[in-house]
């Protein structure tokens, strides 16, 4: 835990507080839901911070809006570029439009039609690339060189991490200190931002990251202290199919995150069904990660006060229907 004193971290709590000011009246203050059924299964008092109700249906709007807001006027005039097939694309497109900034999003040509359409509807220019033959980071770097626009990555960026951390800040502001906070992790932007908020607003709160069993790179990275790269994990949690955590992210995890646990796709399906059936909410597979870990009691937290970040709700309805039909219910 002394790592925070030894290494200068890219993001501080002050950055999160400043991001919260920028997002005031812009991002939704998403609801915190509770459920006696969930408490029963978890054997704890569980508070769900529901970012599936955020603008664009996921927390990504927070980091995107904060990062674009932090650019200079000159940079804003040059526009921004991002590469993403998922929620970061939509978050960037909407945030850029709200701030009057031109956004170019590099997306795979085989991205779901729904996601391409949503990103285009928010007014972004879309550049398609061939996932098999082209490297999106190279394309984004070229665009940035040609047009002078800033590249805003999905997680490895200080202003993005600070924006994502406002989700946990709002949770603590709403329910007070917690014993545990569970947060899903892909590249670790959400987890690292939320962990910084927890350290400040609820000292002693144990922060746990949750990732898909098929891709436990963040777990390996935290446990070994080196960024571990893995092949694209085979999981229904498409929001967490990243191959490695960010360079800015790992030192923050080392300073503030106790451990990272994993859940299986079957557990995610069960959780999706629970959310739909009992809590009447639509949550995408990655959004179920933290809740699934808690409701399958991966750690002994009986009787404790436990926070869960529900990260997003953008799921193809065919996949949703298949997943909940195949899900084993709790007990
Ligand atoms: C992006 C995303 C994640 C993973 O977030 P990171 O900041 O990359 O760890 C999890 N869930 C959803 C819904 C997402 O869109």
C-alpha cells in the first residue's frame, strides 16, 4: 500500500473532484438501487450504482466528456480521434457533439450495425478499418498527425480515469462509507478512478476489481506487478475484452486495489437474468461482472456494506434474450 507514496500517480482525488464539477448538470447522477433479494444472495447490504442509466448507456460518457473538456481551445478546434468498437465510441461522439468539437471514431468494419448507427447518430465521423489486416492505433496516430487532432484512448489517459472515478464519488456521496467496493475491469480506467475516489471518501474500504475468467490479465498484472498481455479473451463480456491494462492504470491499482477476482460467463448470464427478473433492469454482460462476484460470494463479506458499480446496459437484444434463456437462476 506504500506504493502511493513512492510513485507519483497520474491521477489524484483533486482531479476527480474537478471532473465532477465539469460533469455537474451534464452527466446524469445515476440511481443507486438496492434489492432485498440481492442482499439475501450476497448475505450483505448491497448498493448498485447503475451506470446503465448514464448517457449513452454506460459510464464511458464521464471520461470522454471530462477529457475533451480539458483540451485547450486550440486543441478543441482541431477535433478529437478515438478508436473503439464499443461504449467509448458513443461516449466520445456524444461528448464531442455537446462540446461543439469534431470527433472522428475509428471502428472495425464488422462492428455491430447498431453501434455504428448509434455513433453516427451522435454526429461523429466514422472511419472503418479491417480488424484482420489493419492496426487501429496506427490509423488513429496517422489521423492525429494529418489533422492535428488529439487522440483520446478509452482508459489509459489521466482525464479519462478522473472522469470515470466520478461514478464512485457519487456512490459514496449518496450512501456514505462502504466496507467493500466491487468494480469491473477491462483496461482498468473505471477501476483505477473509482479506487482513488474510495481511498479519499471511504478510507478502509476494500476495493476489488472483477474481470472475466477467460481474460484474467489484470489479475495477473496486479499480482506480478508487470503489465501482462493476453490474446483477445473469449467471453460474452465484450466491454471487458481488453488484452492488457493501461500503463497509467497499473500503479494506481497497486496503490489502491486489494485484489482482482474473476467470474465465468455462466455467472454473468445468471446475473443478467437476476437484474432483469428481480430488479427490472437491462445490464450488458460486462456490466454484470462486479455484481456477479458479489452475488456468488467470492469473498467472505457477510453482513458488510458493499458497493457495486453496474457499468453499462448496451447489449444486443438477441444476445440478451439468448443469455437469459440459457441462464441458471440463483438457487
Ligand atoms: C469500457 C467498459 C468496461 C471496462 O472499463 P475499463 O475502464 O476499460 O476497465 C466495463 N463495462 C462496460 C459496460 C464498458 O463499457
